[in-house]
C-alpha cells in the first residue's frame, strides 16, 4: 500500500476512543512488573520510539534475547497464581449465578478491504528501500516510518522474516496506531500479528494493545473484542486495565450497555487498582452514554465523585466524558453546567483544548450551531493565550484546536452550506494534522448543500485519492449530483 504512515498528533475524544500507544511506558512490562499494574492514559499522545545508538540493533532493547531472559527470570521468580481461562466467567447483570458469554456474532464489523490510496499526503512519491534487518533498524532510528514500513513489507516478499526479533514487530504495530488511514492500519495490524506468530514469537500485552487500538480507530468493535478474547483464551494473557477499557469502548461503539457494565465489574475484580484509574471511569461513562444509557452514566459519574469526596476534585477527563454523554442525549444544559464548573477550576486540572472539544461536540450533536460558533471563537482565543504564555527564552509552542474540534465545526458548516468558512477551516486543519476522512466528507457535504457540484466532486475525488472510505450515503449523493449535472 502507498498509504502514509505519518504519525498524527490529533487526540480523539472519548467517543472515538483513540487511545495512543505509549511504548516507553509499556516497555516496563519487560522489566518484570506484573501486567495488571500497567495503566496508560486514555488521552496520551503517540510518541515515536527514542533514537537508538548505532551499536544497538534492536529497537527496544540493547540485548536481542531480552524476551527470553525475561521469560527465564519469571520462571524462577515466585508470582501469584493466575486464574485459568476457564475461570473467566462473564456474569449476567440480572443473575450472577449464570455465565454470560460474549456474543461476538452480534457485534457490527467492517469489510476486510479498503481503497488503495493513489496519492501520498506529503510527497506523492514512493520510497525505494532495501529488505534487510539493518536497513529496517536504520529507518526506525531515523524515525522514518514510511521507509521502515517499506523495508518491512519487502522482507515479507523475500521471505526473510525469520531475521526479525519480536520487538521489531512490536514497534511496527506501535506506529500503525497513528496511521492516517484507520481502515488500512487495521488490515496491516492483523497482518503484522500473524507474521509474529509465523516467526515463532508469542504476542505480548503491548502487541494486543496496539491491534485492539487499530480496530477501535477503525470503528470495528467485533474484531476488537475478538482480539481481546484471543488474548485470554489462546495466549493465556491476563488483561490489564488498558485492555479492559478498550474492550469496554468497543461495546460502547456497538451500543451494548449490558456488556459494558459486565466488563466494568469484571475489571474491578481482576485488575488491581482499576477503580482508581480515572481513564477507566471516563471510558466507561462515555461507553454508557454512547449506548443510550444516560441514567447509568449519571450514576457512575456520581459514584466516582462520592468516592473521591469533596476534598479531592475529580479528574477533568471524567467531566469531559459526562459532557459528551449529555450531548448524545441532547441535554445541553447539564453539559454546559459541567463545562462552567471546569472553567471555574473545580476539576483536578485546568480547562484545556480537550474540554472545549467535548463541549463543542455536545453542541453539534444537540443542534446548537450558534453556541458552537461562540465556543469556537473562545477556543481560538484560548489557544492564542496558551501560545503567548510560553517563556520568552524558549521556542514558543503553537497551540491549536484538536482535529476533532475542527471536524465539529466543519459539520456545522456542512449543515448550513457555508463553503467559504468550511474551506478556511479545512485549510487550517491541514496545516496542523493529516485531514481524516470525516473532514473531507463534511467539506463535500458543505459544497453539495451550497449547490456547488463541481467543487463537491473535486473534493470527493481527492478523498478517494487519499485512500479514505466515504460513507455509502455520501457516495450516493455525489453520484446523483453528477448525473443531474450531466457531462462537463
């Protein structure tokens, strides 16, 4: 595939569940820590692996057989007994004595195909690289992800995968979590996981995290849960809080509130300290809101507040999850009340661009376009103040709204046919992030609603060239507009 593997710095909201894989933090698994103690922030930004020294030929370890050494160390280190896979019983919410099996067949999924991108977002060229292990590591040290992926695929074609260490596959999986094309990333992640197994390597918890995340970004809950079950049933790996929260998010995407609540309870029983993980609370509240269970989301929101007590403010991400839950239920008044409380400093951390992103999304879902425009102006002023607040002795960072915030405003423009404003927003988005497929769709919709068929078709063709998969309704509307317009 010619798709770009350029990492995207866009943080997604809890609704899109864009967890970012933090390889440096998860590498502590290799240091002997118990997997159940590993938790990673739901909003963590993807970072490239640290640059390697020239004499180091393995991306994550200076010794090539550290996985084997770690395994030998664990064999001689006493550890608490791990429950057998048969002990995993998914209990019913109504009857705790009856097991509840995960009905994977009922979960929605996507086709195992995508559009072949015809143009790269950056250069429009194809890199010609080698097919050796040294060239792969050189590309990783240079953080040249495109070249690294080219070498990785060429090694597959030449059947020299046996040279790869397990960590080489792990690094490639980590980069795929930031792929600009989620559908293509999910396909590649499944392929990399199978390559690991063909080479005789057993995937670890980090690998499963990455593959689950790729399916979540692709909004494919069924395959995400299938990976979770395979981790437990086949490889006998005990899930940590991060794996549980991604499975909960998958059921939230599918609207299965019963499984969301069941997994939440099981996580509290199986994972030490899971109930103190604010990311887990935020993801579960957001999943309940996405499933249409606002009452359950409100109960969880009140429960976590009561557990902390009045002396300790609640983490901001939990407030943001509740804001979006209210937005889905078209109850903007309580969402604005929480937003005002965060602005008044009643959260554990001060207001940030993620908070504005949550309230913007709530306004758009509630149809309050004028209020969304006012909040957007406030967000731009906030970003300007944040950029100017950097010390004069340092390079001032440029603070920008999140890509999902741009998408919310593009949706507002699409509904009203504001093509000039939509093009300005899209240009600003493109300067900071690789535009996602939803941004192109909103832009095409704006031109269609404005009656500019030629501009809509041009943007639609660009969407396809970039390798994005448009929605079925947009495809039908564009083809209908083209037929009505006739030959150019």
